[in-house]
């Protein structure tokens, strides 16, 4: 909805504060021409950092290092690690050997005690609604 008084106040504020917000002194920052000249000089000297991932242009253009192992050797190592249980699963998580070494801790409460605590938390409105927990997708 159009409010002429609000519009007039906004224009007045922009007029009064606009000049102060964009004012700069010559000593505070270099001119556009100075920045462009400096950038050209750095580019010619080869000291300009490339856009994108880090590294120099020569490092990024170089072919990846060659493997010292054959495909059969890599497959054999992977199969041996799988059988030993030391193969890391995809993603971030413990290996099978690490999971088997430390079983999950046992609860010290009975089922009735846990149910009573849950009922009390429900009465006190301390439960997080379904779908709103820390792992829930953002809306």
C-alpha cells in the first residue's frame, strides 16, 4: 500500500545521509586507475594470484603425478584391507574393526525409567517436535 508520508520521510533521509555515506577522501583509497595499473604490473610480473583454486598456473596446468603401483597391486591392497577390517568406509566414519573393538555403552536405566522420563519431559513441554531436531532439513 502506498504511504506518501513514509515515502517522503525515506526520500528526505536518503537525501540527507546519501552524500555522507558515499563521500571518500583521496587519501583514504587509491583511484580506479591506480588500482588497474597496479594489477597490470602484478600480472606482467607473474605475481598475481589466479582466480579459483590455489596454486600457480604452472602447478594447476601440470599433469597429476603418476602412480608407482599397478592397478592389480592397488586392488590387492584394497582387498587385503577389506578382509582385515581396516578399509575406511565411504564418508566419515569408523572402520569395521574400530566399530567391533568398542561396543556401544550399555544403558544404566530400565525401559520403565526411560518411559517415565519421556512422559515427564512431555508434560514439561521439553520434547523437540518431530522433524525439528538438529538434523532436520531447513525450511
